[in-house]
C-alpha cells in the first residue's frame, strides 16, 4: 500500500483523510478515530497516514478483488476484503491495512465490525516505489510473526510477484509459479492465477478467467 512513514499533525493532514491526531493513541482509540474511508495504519501508538494509490495500483487491486472475491463467494470458502480495512495480527504488533485479505470460513470469528482481530489466511500487498522497502521488510516480518499463512507481494512497476507460505517452523518459505507461469494458492483451495496476467493492460475478461476457474459454463 502506498504510504508515507510520517505521523501527520492536524495542520498537515493528507487530502481526503481526516486530520491525524497529534498525540499517541491506543489501538481502540485509533479504531474510534478512523472511519471506513480513512487510509491509515497504527504503529506503536502513532497514526501513519497513507498517500493516494496510483491508477495502476487501484486497477490491479480491483481486478484481484473481483476475481478472488467471486471465486471465494461461489465456493463458499470465506470472505475477501479490500482496503481500507484494518488487520491486527497480535497484541504487540501494528495495526495494518493490507490491500487485500482473505479470511477462511474457519477463521471468520476473527472478523469484527471494523477490523480483523488476528491474522488473515492470505494477505496481498501491492507494492509502490515508496512502500517497497516496508512491504518487503517490516510487513514481511510482522505478517510472519503474526501468523499470516500466505503473503503475496505484487510489484506492478517492476512486474515482479513474490509468494510466501508459512512453514511448520513459523518462517516463510518462498513459493514459485510452475513452468507455465501459473501460481497455485496454498490457502484458497483450487485458486490459481497466471502471473503474467497481473501486468497486462487492459486486464483480461473476468468472465473468461472465471470459466477457467470452473465458476461458470
């Protein structure tokens, strides 16, 4: 997610976002302050405002949300949620706002009214130039420690996709597409994606992809 790692004060709030508090907040206070359209994350009491996403970022997010969302709904596998929606994987970990998350049916009790209390089964972060180091560093470590089972890092600028799955030792193992360039999800049963399609503009027909996934005749 595009983000500026600066705690904003009221006099310098980002356009389209409410003014960030100048004092430190508990996570509960942050959730009360943050409305459903606010692009912000909570890190050790500080409110970190997010910068607007690029058009390419938004297009990729919309494409994946629609494709994965319809698949999960039709297969009755759980819920897909797109940003802005908060996820707090543990008491000592930050409150993050992933670009996309999947929560399986067995973990739906983690979904509260305004945030996910615990790890998602799958988190997707769409990397921007200013978030590249954070998504590959801080968030990678946080999601690993917090128990996010599968983590996708999608970088449309570099046309690079990295996939990770939490091993039995609690550490991420890197996974790779097969020889045909197809990646098969480890947490969404039966879901796969041709990685090259993620960089195509315009995106291919969702209806055609749904047919390939066995969702329509």
